[in-house]
C-alpha cells in the first residue's frame, strides 16, 4: 500500500511545499499518470498535475488502475483562503455530505459524499504546531483545524494540508518548508516511525466526531489538543442545514426538523467509522452553537443511530 501526496503547479501553496519535500533525499522519478508526473520515495508517491486541486476526482482509483499499487491514503497540498486574510497553516478532512443530489458543489466533490478522514489529522495537527513553533512561524501563523468541506472526490482516507490566507503567505518559503517537514517526519521519510498510523498505534482508541460550531472548530480543537484524541469528520453549523419547525419548535423532535443535517451526520459517522476500524467514535457537540430545538433534535437522532455523545473528559 502507498501514500499518495497530490500537488498542483497552479497553486503556490501547493507546489511550494511539494518542491521543498522533493528537495529532500531519496526521491526518484515515478510513472506518469495521464501526463501527470510522479515521484517515488519508499511507500510515498508524490503526484503533480496542472489543474485545480479540487477538480481532479478519484486520483486514488486512477493511480491504482495505472500502477497496480493500492492507495492507502491521500494527502492534498493546497492554499487556504479566509476573509480575515490571517496567515494560517491548516489541516482538514473533506466532503460535502450536507448537499442534496441536485445541488452543484461549489468546490468539487459529490453531493451527499464525504471521504474517510485520514487518521493522521489529529497527530499531525499537534506535530504541525511544534514544527511551526520551531520555525518561528507562530504566533504570526495560526495553526488550526478546519471543518469538513469541499472536494475532490476520493475513496481513500484523505486530508488537506494548507497554507493561508493570501498570495503573500502562499508563497512564503518558511511556511512551505514547515509543511514539507510535516510530511517528511509524519510519513517516516526521515527514517523514524510514521506518525498517525491508526493500524499500528497502541494509544487510546477514541475518535472525535465534531458536530456544530464554526469553520475552525475551536471547541473541538480544545479537546483534540488537550487529550491527544484521534479526529474524524468535523461538521460545522453550515454543514448541518436544519429547517425551523415553527411555533412548537421547543418540543420539536428529530423527525419534524427538515433539512439535510441527518444525512450529513450519518455519512460523516459512517466514513469516520470506516477510517478507524475498531475505534470508538464519540460525537462531540459544540452545545453553545445550537438553539435548544436544534440540540434536542441532534441528540435524539444520535441516540436513534446509537452514536454516543462524549463530554470533553470522555476523550481522556
């Protein structure tokens, strides 16, 4: 099995870290995939293409068909944009599980779909914070998770690693070097043990499924950083569309609250469960982000689905 790292030449925050990684020892030219160049180092394959990072679907399947190598995980290198323009280094799972079939995803993917979250997300977030500090990127750069969002469609466990939030920072070589070091150490290319390998880990087996809150999931992050917990999907409020049931909403049950929030939770739970076989997936709710009728409907649905809700201390 191999790790597929994907970069695009049209994005400076993607090709910069890829170039810094390829400057490290051990890389050899690999096979081309439909005119996309690749490079090989141990069990890692770095693939470069010239298109939008969110529009090249099913690269894991296409690689397997072209080479016969099974893709165990995919890591995309990309830019991050934010209204705040704040410099940031971010990690997140991908998917648009809340979209209806007839909707067109604005940034790739397939409606109602989410890729299995890469189990490395939690451990790599903590490693990235250490690397950013050692490179003296903090506090200028914020190191943070993002909620599940956008494409491309892929079947293997996946994560995005990004530099934000404007062109000035996308081109920063110190940020590119930090991301390259994250992959170098995190994938064990430096000769050490890879970080975040679920199948080889002997640590606690609890996985956080984040529900509610904003795009940067601060309350979920507090638990993830404090307890070294594994990370599944993170569904922000905008990925939980809930239709107001009207005057009796205070007593509304889950069946009366419309919207695609149920589908989003189910897909995110199922794919998180698939990414962490044998793990205990616990939903962590950002209670303050919900109105009472929303929280009641969500907790009722989680109970119906036999999904346990964990308080922060339950992730110890």
